[in-house]
């Protein structure tokens, strides 16, 4: 394969052509091994020092470096895995370019972002880069982020990071988190004719759902974040019952609660425990257990932080509009921030097209993102001293 050095659009098409569906989400999905091999080979041709590191068998990260080790550093981070293709209205892997767009699964989310960051690093290196750019193209962001978690656990660090998720070239310093919670409502099994013996766990779950609805309408809107707005809650899955003529003794509600900075898994769990207590006061037969099954923290970087200001300057230098917005989707930026690496989202593509039946990215947006990221890397790495940490 041959992709011209620094050609972000050609690299996007090359990566989109590789099926990298996440096997934790899609049965039989091939994972990231082949796309990591393709990317690593291209980056070596472009002059990077490249490592391909398995996080799990067949689930590698690509770590590529260019510039001066030990100097001021910038990490560009993006994921190589994609979601399923059921229901897509165009070929998933052809990477067709038409009407100024590249079509395919992962084109927007986020192989265009990965390509822009790689091409930007090369262009910065060719422009007398006075520092080091670290490319981290990772596995599994769409499921449990084992790729970025592994990098952090290995001790990899940088002075700042850009996660090139699709932001339509807006700066996104903050994004929502989420907490997954199981609410297990208990009933008492009995023959359908024995109303005096049975306790209907599914009906009781309905009482809890009504309380959840009240919480979403009245309580959660009172909490807001300047960029992210309010938190939210929805009932994702429900399971219960054994037969038509049997009172169900158990009903499990699987709840997703999207969180804003300042909210924690424990505060969310406590909020649902309190909701159960309110239902129980009205219906003493109501009993339920509440347990957190998974959580990802929100991310929040100050809008006047040095990395935000640097991206603003790079946008203005490239004659681009400066927009600062909140990201609704969760990203690996939260993990990087928690590890002490100031990380924000900025990249080509539209998150509204992620996972969609029609997914594409505008060619001109890939080019514009690459230009801004290259300017950013040069400026960031040229800074000296520690004043930028303020």
C-alpha cells in the first residue's frame, strides 16, 4: 500500500476500507488487528517510530512518535474500532468519495480524525517541530476503552492531548459521563388466579419507572453545566416474568444515567435508592436492589485552559471560526484527564452521523482539521517553561 506522506484524505479512505468492528459489540467482529497493521505500516513509511502493542490478543494499540523525545509533547488520540453495520444504506467498507464526502462505517467516527492527526503530525515535523508528537490509535473505545486504559497504566504521558473525535471543528473541552445501573424489583410468584398471594414485580417496576420519569422531568433539569446542560436518565432494558398465568417474582430494569461533572457513580446510585424509598412509602410491598454495573466519568477542562487557548489561536491562524461547545458522547478524553493529561476533543466529522445508517465525512473538513492540528502541534511544542500549566 502507498499513501502519500501527509495525505489525510487518502489515509482516511485506506482506514475506512478495513473492517474493524469491535468484537465486544458485534459477534464475529474482526477487531483492530488489521487496521492497526495498515496504519502502522503507513506511519513507518512516513517516518514515525512505531510500536504495535496488544492490549488483548488481536486487540492492539498503535503508538507512533515523531519529533524530539524528552521535549514538550502533544498527544493525538483516536480509536480504531467501529460499531456494527446493520441497516446501513450504503457499502460499509468501500470508502467511496463522492459529492465532497467520504462514505463508510467509521468515516466520521473516527477514522477521519485518526487520519487528520497522523497527517498533522507529519506536517508539523516537516515544519521544524521543536518537541514530540505522540500518536495513540487505540482499541475498544466503543466498548470499555481497554486501549487507552492500557496506555495510561503503562505510564505513557504527554503535556496535553487532543482526542480527534468528530466535533465539526468545534473545540469541546467537556463531555458527559454515564452510569449503568441495574434496579432489581422483587415480587412473589403465585398462580395468576391467586391475587392475594402474588406480588407483581413487573407492575411494581412500573411504579419505579413513574418515579424515574418524575425525576427526569423535575429534579435533573435543576442541575446544569455551562457547556453540557442538564444530566438525563432513561430506562434502556427490561426483563421479567416467566409465564402468562404466573405472578412475576422478579423484574430487572437496566438504567443509563448520563452525568455532568461533579456527579459520581455513588451519587447516582444513592439518587435511585432514594427513588425506590419514595415508591416504597406509597406501596410498602415494593422492594428493590440497586447496583452499579459500569460507569465512565465525565470530562471537564476549563474553557480558558492553556490547551483550549492554543487550539483557539490555531483556528484563528487558519482563518477558521472559533466555537467552544460541549460533547454529548463519552470519549477517552475523560481517562486522559483523570491521568493528569489535559485533554479536549477537536476533529473532523459530525457525531450525529456516528453509528448511523448513513455515515460520511466532508473531505474539506478533514483537510481543515489537519491544518489546524499541525499549527497547534508546532505552537504547543515551541512553548517553553511551565507557565502553560497555569
